[in-house]
């Protein structure tokens, strides 16, 4: 119920459309009821009343019009009797038929307007839900994604949101409209025969209990189905991303078998879900028929005992039959909502996920970097409470304009240490300061605006060269983009492309070589013109020629900037002002290149290994 109310909370922004939907639905139900109440005078006209009875009604004169059902019926009978006495029964029959057609036309017009305004609510809520999920995904820390499958997250943002649209949002209109419909019809039934209506109300809970038991089982099965679908998405995502390795290791059959097996599990779960869902219509119809036949038997007895007129009883049955349809729709809606709640539960895990990287109430907006970066007694582990810290008691200062290199074996904590500077992660202990201000006290956007990051894997987007270089910036002039590309040694190869700076580089820059992608990433950092640079093994995966071009670009980029370099190839950081050697999350050694070689310690071993390779 809480999850359903959470989805409904998005309706608040569209309450005007919701109110209009309710108003038009009420009008639709009222005119639908009018069309049904025409049954009694129609039957009386054809079969029951004699001419002298109509004469008596006319001779009494027009009843006083009051705001009551009896007054409306008396006035209608008076007018109909006048038509019969003056023009005959055939004319009265034509009048009734014309009146019924008019009422049904108005009923459907109002029904259309109800749906017309409900479409704004349905699609608006789904739009807001997508926006909320996307915003949340952008705000969650990187640590959240280390334990989540990308394919499953994609499934939640696509198929689960679509499930909300098709099950929950379609059902919302039924939930608002049908209770109103049922209440108005039941009120009319109470007016016509309180005794019969009391029996109806006593019988209704029986099918309700049975339907709710099946619906709960449907929700459990639906949750399993959504989880299976997320796993399928993950396998597809991994297959598309790893096709080169799959083919290189002749693993097509292995991956195909894995996919087919998971697809079989998913299909089996969905078959069970649809069987339970499809049970709703026949079950509710059968139970409704049982209630109807009970009503026919008891109502028939009242007619035979002359306690109820035949025309009134037939009208009563017709109205009750109209109650069955919205009740059946409510059952269908209930089933659909139960299925949709499985998707809502998966969506909620994203929307309500904890944001561990938070700003304080009044953060400091730092626009310039003046003195130094300091890591003070910093410790960190990826799992809270884990004794195996990735970083332990790190103390490090990086003065403005200096270059500090982080080296060490894989897993020593180099990248983690650098990632804590822009607050991709927060330390478990200690603090990180810029110009004496803790990064936790700074506005996150202003903190990251001070930094430019170039990683080993160039993250580019399926867009033009221009837009990739100008990424995240507004109103960028082309001459500035070209100037940045020249500094990054990228201008020459860009100009050789057919559409030059407007050329599309493909998914993740697939139309470019590794060195070209890296130089586009460097140009992006150059254009941002940050005072602090973080370079994460930016040349480690390149060939010699590309490495030279990229290294030249990096040297251009680092001029007069404060740089933190994560290095795999030690030859690229020999001129660093200070080299920090990390081992098992701790600082093992520190100093310049020559000082560390003279110590004949960890750095010397790493250097010798690369020299002799």
C-alpha cells in the first residue's frame, strides 16, 4: 500500500486534470443511470399500464418539481402520460427511444472527456517517475554501482517503468471512476429495494476475499519475473560489451547456453504470472454470476409475493448488472496494481537508495584554488565495517602548482585515493582539505569545477567531436574548442575527418583509435581549464607513437596546474615534484625519482622490473 501511495504522490502535480476526470466520470455515471431507468417506463408503456391509468395521471395535474428521485419520476410519468393520451403509444415509444439515445450520447461524451484529461495524469506521472529515477542515478555515489548490475538498472528504468504505465496508471482511472459508479448505482438500488441491496452487500465480500488471495500470489510471482528480466538484460549488456573476447575464446556456445537457460527460467516465471493474472476475469465473472442468480431468485420471490413490481425488479437487475462491470474492472485493476507493485518495489530501491555523498546545509562555494590539497589521516574501505581497509592513515600535501605522482602495485589504493578528491567516495576516517576547507563542507559542483579528470579508459559519448570536447559547458565558441584540440594534439586528425568537428565519433568513441580518444578526452580537460588535474594512467594502454602524442598533450595540459598523476609506467613521472609509493593501502615511500632510487626500496624494485621487461 505504501508503494502504491508513493506512486500516487506523483499525481499531485496534475490534480487539476484529476478533478476534471472525476467530474466528467460522475456525469457519465449519472447519464448511464438515466438510460437504465428508462427500462421501467418502457416496460410499463408496452405491457403493463392501461389507457385509463394514463388518464388518471394526467387528470391529477403536473406534480410539483422537487430535488428528489420521486419528484423526477412523477414528472416524467406525467409528461409521458400526456404524450400517450394526445399522440398515442407509438409516439411515446419514439420519444423514449430518442431520449435513451440522447442520454447515452451524453454519457459517452462525458466518458471521453474523462479519459481525455486522464491521459495527462497517466503520462505525466510516468514522465516524472522517469525523471526522478534518472536524477537519482546521477546523484548516487559510484560505490552504489559497484554492487549493481547495469543490465538490471536498465531493466528498472525501462520495462519496470513501462509496467507502472500499463498496469498501475491504467488502473488509477478505474480506481477513481468505478467506486463512484458503484456508489451511485448502489444508492439507486437501495432506493428501489433496500432488502435486495442488503443481500447484495452481504454477498460481495465473499468473492473479494478469494480475489485478494490470488492477487497476493500474483505479486510474488511478478517480483520473480522482474528479477529474472533484469538478469537477462545484464547478460545482453555483457554480451554486447564483450563480443571481442567471446569470439576470441570461442565462447559463443557457453554464452548462448547461459542466456537460453536464464531465458527459460524467465519464460517459466512469466507463464505462471499470466496464468494467475488471466484467472481474474473468469473468476470474477463466475462469482458475479453466482451473486446475480441469488439475487434473481430472491427478487423473483418478492415479485411473486407482490412485494415488488415486475418492471421495478427488471430495472433493478439491469442496474445491478451494471454494478458487475465496474466491479469486474476493479478486480482487474487490483490484479494489475499487484503486478505493478512488483515493478514499483524495484524502482523504489533506486529512488530511495541512500545518498552517502551529501552536502551540508550551507556549503562553501569555492571558486579558486590558492594554496594546497591535504589528505589528513585518511582511511577508507568499500564495505562499511570491513577491517581490510583499501587506504590506511594517509597523510599527504599537494602544494599549488606541484605535480604529485601515485605509484604502486595493482590494488594498492592509487585510484581510490584520487577518486576521493572530487568526492566520488568519502573517507571512513580523516578528512580531505582544499585551502584548509574540508571537501565535505564544499558545494559539490564548485568542488568538481576545480578539477579536470583524464582516465585510462576515455569516456566519450555518441555525439560529435565538438560536443564531446565542450561536454558539460554552455555557449562554447568553436575557436575555443579548436584551441583546446590543438593543445591536446587532436586538431590534425580531427581536420582529416569528413565532417571535422561535427563528425559523430560513435558509441563510446568507437570510430576513433585509442590514442585519438585519449586526446579528445585531454582536449575536454583543456577546455574546462581547471586548476587541479587528476590523471589516472592516461597513457598506459597506448602504443609508443600514441603515447608520445598523448604525453606531449598531457605536458601541455599540466603547465602551471596542480596535478595528481596515477602512473603505471614510471618513465612518465620521473619529473614529478613528489612520488608517493603506495603498498597495501599505506604510504611505503615518498620522494623524488632520484631520492627513491637511492633508497633502494619498493620504488627501486618497481622501476627495475619495468627497465628489464
